[in-house]
C-alpha cells in the first residue's frame, strides 16, 4: 500500500512537470493572440498600474509645480533686487555725468577769468525755508574767502559772500529779497561805441517771473535797449570785477514815477539748481568805502 502511494506521487509530479514545461513552451512561442487567462491577467495588472500611477503622477507634478513656483519666486526676488540696484546706479550715473559736466564747464570758465582769481567750491547746505536767498559752501576764511566776494557758476553770477567762518561761507543769492543787495551792472552794446553801453543797478528780483530787475536812469529809447542784449557786471561798484555774466534783457518798462527804467533780465545762472560754484577774488585794488555792492 505505501508503495502504491509513492508511485502515485511520483506520477503526479512527473505529470505536473510535463504540464509546466508544456505551458512554458506554449507561452514563449510566437502567437498573434493571447489566451483569455493571459489577457485577464494583463488587463488586470494594467488597470492596477493605471490606478496607482495616475495619482502618483499627479502628486509628482504638483510637487514639481510647487518647486517651479518657489524657483520663480526666488528668481523674481533676485531680478527685482537687481532692478533696484540698476535704478540706483542709473541715478548715480546721471548724477556723476551732471557733476562731471558742471565741473568741466567750471574749469573751462576758470581758464577764461584773467582779471580776478577764481576758487572752486561745492554747495553743502541749503535751507528749504530760504531756498531763494542763502546757501552754504565748503570754503571759508582758511581758504582765503572774504565777505562780499562775488560768487558764480559756470553759467553766470549768482550772488556774493554774506558771511564767512573758518571752513564754510554763506552766499546771498541775487534772488534774495534784500533791498540793500545791489549790483552794479552794464548792458553790453551791440557795437564797440562806448556811448552805447547802458549802466545801472540790479535792485530787485521778481519771484513770479523769476527775472532780475535792473534800474537805469538812461532813456531806453535813446540807449536803444533791445531784447536779448547781454548784461554783465560793470566793475564800478568796487567789489565785483568787470565782465561777470548776469543775464539777457527780456523787456524794458518805465517805473511808476517815469524817472527811471526797469529792465527785466533773464538770469544766466539757475538759482535753484546749484551744486558747484566759483568764488571770485578781484585782483584790482578795492576802494576803502564800498557802498553799491556791499549792503550786507
């Protein structure tokens, strides 16, 4: 009996091996169609893979999108920072270009000044409450600056030194509302005839039109004062040298009494945008009693 069972098991084992080999051979042979068990297994495994892979792809895509957003945010921050730096550099470049141009013009102006000694200075302070009246420069008595010296830019006269300390000086502008701030000036003639020149005093500033007002006792018709004529310092006041540019004639009007003429002048210099100035020390001997241009 035990021998029978052993033979039976051996037979079953052999049959199983034969079936397995047959199935393997059947599965690896070239076929156009799959059997329904194979189709079932493949379809089932494909459906399971799809069910698992889609959420995984969504999660992976979401994570990639979050990373991309973070990268974009960081890049935007860096770009914004660079743009801000670029804007600052642009302002700095503009400022440097403007300063370079102003200094270049100042140096060129310096070369043309022969009757007086020029000294370059920089504006270091300007009070907003008295913007049209005063400014402070970085040169003082230790640099040879003295009260009543003329002060100009590369474009033209702007005022004179009002007070001096060791390292700084205060400049009173021509646009200040000071009746004692008078400048001796002359309207340059179109020809070389001496009689064609018109002399007078700059006595006021019209803050509405931003014109200087020159007072002259000469008849404007006889003197033939024309729009556009140049006005310079006359040198007769004893403080300012002759020939400093003041401005151009805009119009001529008689005063209220009709005794004098008011000549309106477009200033050569900009009183509102001043960074660098030239302090003028007259080389000619100055009189002891100065009245016209002192008044400070």
